C-alpha cells in the first residue's frame, strides 16, 4: 500500500498514516449546525475532506466517511423563536439546503449523516459513564465535565489549564466547579425541547454529540477526525477528554487534521462585519469547479483569502485545462486526417503521463498537498499541448486518448470535472439558446441542444468558406462570438470554446 504522511494536529508532526484496520480508513468530519445556509468558509472543510476521501480510495483504501448534523443547539432555537417556527422544521430546512449545496459543489456523499437528536441514548450512555467514573458532576440539572479530572486536557490545543484561565473569556456559571468545565447535559428551560435523563429533562451539549456519533459509527480509536482550525479548541479538545475518559483508553482518534480558515480580503468572515458569502451564492456566480480550484490552490493548513480576483485566477487556470481537453478531443475526432509520428510512437507522451501520475500521487501522499498536485496537472497539460501541437509529428491516437484519460483520472481525484465546467460556462452565457436559435434559423440549420446547434453552425460556416462565401461565414463567427462562443480555426477545421467572463 502507498505510504501516506499526515500532519497530525495532536502530535504537531508529520506522521506516516497507518490505519487501525488494514485496507480500511474510518473518517469523521464535523458537519453543520443547521440554522442557516453554509458559507464559503464552511465549504472549504468539506471540499478538502472530499479530496482526502477520494485520494485514499485512489490509493486503494476502502473509506467509511461519517459527517453529522447538529440539529439541536441554542442557535437553532433562537432562530426558530425569532421566526415563530418549530425548531425541527427549521433544522430540516437547512439540513436539506446543506445537502443541496454540497451536491451542487460536486462532493461525494458521506456514508452516514447522523443527526444529533437521533442519538440521545448514546450520549446519555457516555455521560453516565463519566459521572460514574468521577469525570463529570451534576449541578442544578446540568451535567458538567471536570477538566481538572482529566490529566490530558489541553494536549490537542497545546495549552495548559493555567494558560486557558488566563487567555479565555469564560462565561461565569456559579454551578461550575471550575470556569473551564464544559456542559455535557443542559437542563431544559420552559418551552425548550427536552429529553428525559437521569438528571432530569434536558438536552445534550454540543461536544458530547460528536463523540457519541463518531464512536457509534466508527468505533473508538478511529483513524481521521477533521474540521477547521477554529474547532481545535474547545470542541475537539473536549471531544478527546470526554471520549477517552468515558472509554478509559487512548487515543480516541489516531490522526487529527485541521484546515486553515478562510478570510475575505484579510478580514474574518462575520455577520457583524457583513462579509458573509453564502456557498449557494458563490456557486451561482462561479460554479463548483472554479471554487474547488480556488480552495485547492493553497495547502489545506494555510489560511486562504477570498477575493474576486483570486476566483478569476482560478477560472483562468481551469480554462487552460478545458482548452487542452477540448483540443485533444477535437484531434481524436479527426484522427484519420493526420499522420502519427512513426519514429516516436508516443513514447514521450506516455512517459509524461506516467510522470504526472507519480508526481501527483507523491504530492497528495505528502500531507495532501493539493497545490503541488495542481502544479503537476498543469505540467502535464503543457506536455499534452506540446505533443499535440505539431500535426506533422503527432503521437498515435491511442496514446493521445490515454493521456486524456490520465488527465481526467487525476482531476477526478480532486473532484474537478471539465465537462461540468463547460456546462456551467455555457449556463453563464446570457441569452445563449435564443441567440443560437436565431443564428441557426438565419443560416438554415437546427439542433436538439446548444452543443448540436454550435456544431451544426460550424459545419455550415465551413461549407460557406469552401464556397468562398466569406462574408456569410464571418457573420456566423461574429454571431457566435457575441454569444460567448470563441472559435479556434485549425488546419483540421474549427473548434469552439465557451468563454465565460
């Protein structure tokens, strides 16, 4: 099996990845609290761990991926009250919205999407264990975890209790023995949802939810736990403490992975600042593949700054790949019109494909370095363009086709789809279909969809040029370009690209 190295937040070092169960990877990523639409900062987490899953599968592992819904929380109750709605209805609305957004983003579905409210018994079991073992205590119907009782508290965030007391603003609660103690079970207030427990009616604290759901579906000591760096403390620190105390074993998780935060023009996204950008709005403007290219162009542990010009750079990068794929497909459709180089037989392009696979795999095996993996893809695109750029010395069609397959294979590991990018680019061209139909009607052609209309217009243009009716042929070209369809004339004929600005 391929050697993969991960920067483990727990140890603070780069470690060789050795899963608990040979050939199988268990992975848990903290999901959304469903009281609003997710924003572009939230989406960075899900895009990155989608690549982690895809690459592990590419490396030969079977991956079991669990990501939860927090569907009971103060934020959910507050928003439901403000809107005069049932909290369950609100949570289900934004749960569905999340699923729609990540599907539109082109992410593979998690194997399990557990809801917190459907796992109350598992949470009560862990809390009971903690109380019985002396790690937790009841006070006024609430149950708190005693951080002083767990010797390893702070090992993930690398902070001592003294540092936490000095640096954290902790809400004063007279029921707590220590201001840093965190709630496992909250006594219900009048009108709030509640579940029965040994300590009276109430609901779970946030941290206990993930410990209960992750261990139910992945078992104790699972392989990878992921999330944003903002979850290291207190959420993930508290998960470790309560899980290891309850199960009396260590480690709760073998490898902790955290991605850097996303800012907007160097400012943290915040409602108070008014700079929140919802994922669905960004998807409507840029499409899934531009967003992925943007996210993956920076190493996951580094901060990432969002700005329109950065998205324009990502789109331009994707257009380079798109143009390469479009040209090679065009050549393959006309393979009988050019002669392969008998001396080389495509050896150099085959070598470039093998090198691209090796370098791409090495980049992702080194702590999932997506920026380096993308650089490898662009090197390969350059090699393909060089090989296909001289009709007098072309590699065989089969070698070109294999190179295109290899490029698609590597892009697929990153979740990038050139055809989806083209479809989105076409969707961004205003009045495209009506414009194509008008142009087609003018020149006596038809077609079932945009692709067929464009191809038939190109065929008609070629016929006009062959009859030396250049003015009419140029009118078709100008008409297509006004709609956003750029033509490329070659010795083998004309091809087209959707140019989205």
